[in-house]
């Protein structure tokens, strides 16, 4: 990896593949392709327009938008001339947007549409340093001075080629390329400063671990404000792989069938939802269909175990698996497009049950790990070398070790420069030797595979002195078809309790089949028979846990945790403190019974 800047890297890829499709997006029901040459031209127009607006070296350019082509192009246009991209989750509320815009010292803000602009208009008086707002879609209303996308691109026509080249030549590997704000599970978001070298190195190291072929395509639906999605864009760029932008989270299933990707990156929640749908569908079908599914799955598990052990599959079993594929697994794979070679799971722990199920069905999920502070990549399982339940081995050039208390530490060119305007927090997580303290507790086996066992700050210590990893407790019950979300509770208590939210569709179908009358969803969620159902599921799903790790009592909530309620981060992580504060009385009451 010799590139000195992201622009130099991008220019080389674009000029080597001018006519090849780089990106696709859907417009008016049709998938539209953008070639590398067209993409490069647009990115350069954006760079020139930013220069025309007065954006200087290391000025901040913020983007408030869902995942789409213009996001990537504005990112590339900004970093090419030495500006710094700051992504803001499109789901953020107006005060959160204002905090990031102000804290990052944004000079220019791109907003996706009128709904995002309305957020900014509501807090515009607080944004003292913001000079320009550009809207991607439509004509802005409610605020004067907002540039349309077309008006913005026109601005760049006054900037010469030589001025553009002068700016790109001045960018070095140590310059900031992005400030990525953490989702804030523990309080105010912190801005991780990522350099050109950080992002280039991480994408190079990740690309070395993945079997990325030039003809592959992927579907991107993760939020680009999260560095995980940016990493995917960068390592796809390294191999000139086509990135297709999903229309929305709601359209993922349709888009997978249309695009037919060879791989895609996701968070575990998507895999969990697919697993629930497949397993509950087979259960509901009953009869011969259920027997055929169970036989096929048993065959798939047998093959999976041999592949995990790197053992050959006997011809008789291979024949049975071929039949199982034809009758059952091909339909599951078709729902993902039919061409998926492997998928990546990151950003949160993946339940081993989910990984083994998909592998049995012929879909390999490669779990990996990264965090904002190390450019979203340190470890990943390989297609030819994986262990379910681990996040794989480190990528090339990345060191890992455990601290005395089991905390996972990393060192490499992927580690951020520090937190923006927060030297104290930087010193607390990066030591003088360059080791990044992740806050994860883990184990490293003899082959250097890393297993994450918990978050250091999330550990529950029971009244009996037992250390319990809440994620381990929660992920078992979360595989129930009737359960949506679980949050374990019980620090300094004599046993564990939990908050449980339900899968409304599945529970209502069950209630109808059981002949349980109800007039509203909250009434059904509070029904004693539903509590009995979840008690049974809890006992079954967590039967492999030690007694002190099991949930003894729980509160069923009638609604899911959400981003809008402030209980989830934009990357769908539980804000435990918020949730506990909100439901503490109900949880504490479980210990009085």
C-alpha cells in the first residue's frame, strides 16, 4: 500500500477502469449504472464547487443523508482537496445534528431532502459557523440561501484545473480525511479523527482477507455515517467492484433479488430477522414441508460440521446435501439473490446459532470486528479459514493482545489520530506505545482467533460475585421467533432479570392459532398466556447457560426500543443507561415479588 492520499488511490482506480460500472442506483424503477470515468468527473466537479465556496485545506464538510451515490461522491470530492468529511446519521434528531455540526466546525452542510433541511432550519440559529447548505433532492423551501444540487455543481465551473490539481497535490497521508462521531451509547458522541492513511490502510488490510473478485457485485444498505459502510466502499474500490445502493432498509429484500450480489455486509439484526422468517415459516408449514425442512437442515449441519473441521464430505452425504439444496436451500439462497458466496457481519456480536444455521443452508457469514476508533477493521474470518463464535484473525499489519484484565488491545496504522477536541479521552484509550484500548473483553486462541466475550463496561456482577456477559444472555433468547429485543439487568442483584420486546406479527399469529381473544396489541402483550409463552422460550433458548447467567424474571414491553425514543443508537445498539433509567421501577419491582 503506497498511496499517499485517498485522491491518488481513487484516481488510479478510475483511470484503470474508465468504462467499467462503479456504482448503481435505482431511479423510477430502473437500475442506473455510473462508470468510473463518470464518477470521477462528478467527484472532481464537487471538489471544484467546494473550492468555489471557500473550503480550505482541513475545513469540515458535513453530510446529513441516508446511503446514496451523492454521499460517496461528496465524500470523495471533499477529501480529494484536503477537506474533512463528517457524516451525520439521517435518523438523528435536530439537536443531535446541531451538536455535530457545531462541534465539527462545519463550513458546508449537504442535506438529502426537505425533511432533513427542516431539521436544520429548526436549529439554524444555533449554527453560527455554518456558511453553506446544499440540498441533494428537490427545491428547498422554508429557508433562503440553500443551494440546489444543480446550483452547487455550477459553482465549480469558475475553478481551474490547475487550482484543483494544486489542492490535491497538497494532501498527505497524515491529513485528516474524516471525523466519525461515535453513536453515543454512553453519553455525548465523540469525534474519532481518521486520516487518509487510516482509511487507506484499513481498506487494504481488509481486502487482503476477503476473496474479492473483479466481477463481484455488492448491495450497500448500511448507513455511510458509520465507518463500517465507508470501509466497504473503500475495499470495493480497491478491486473496482460494483456497489449497488439499496433503495431503503425496507426494500433490502427486493433489492437483493434484483441485484443478486456476490457478497454483502450487514449487522446481525438483518441476519436474525431472515433466520426468524425462515424458521417460523417452516414451523408454520407443518406436515411434509416441515419434515423436509428438518431433514435438509440436519443434512446441512452435518456438512457444515465437516467443513468447519476442514474434513472431506463423504459422497453419500454430498449427494443428500445436493438434494437438500435443490429442494430447500436453493429457495433460501434465492431470497438473497442466488449468487451470495459469503456475507460479512459486523458492528455487534453474531449469535453462533445464526452463523451455523446459514452455513448449513449454504451461506457463509464471515464475522469480523472493528470500531470507529480503528477505522472499523481489525479482524475478520476468512472464506477458507473461519471459526464460528469468533471474529477471526487480525488483518495484515494489525497487532492484537489482551491486557491483564482481558481487555482487547490493537495497534496498527488503522488506529485513529485521536478524538477531536478531546485530548483527555484520547489519552484514556490510546497509550504511549500506540495500543488502542477497545473496552471489549476477549479471548485469543492458539491460532490467533479472537473471541469477544463482553463489553468491559457492560459486565454484570451479581450479588454472588459472578461476572455475567449480558450479550451472551440476550442473544440466546433473541433467536426466539416471538422475541424482538432483550436487555438483561441485574448488577449487584441476586439474580438476572430482563426487559423483553415482542415480534408483534409472530405473537399475534400465535394468539389467533391458540384462540386467545384480545382487542388491542398492548392488551395481548400483557396477557398471562404470552408471559407463559416467553417463559417457555427463555427456558429453552438459554438451557446451555449456567444458573447464575439465566434470566429468572422479565418485563414484557408492548413496543420495541427505537432510535426515535432515544433507546437505540443510529447503528441500532442499545443505550443501556437510557433504557435502565426509563424502566428502572419496573425492573426493581421484579426483585420485590
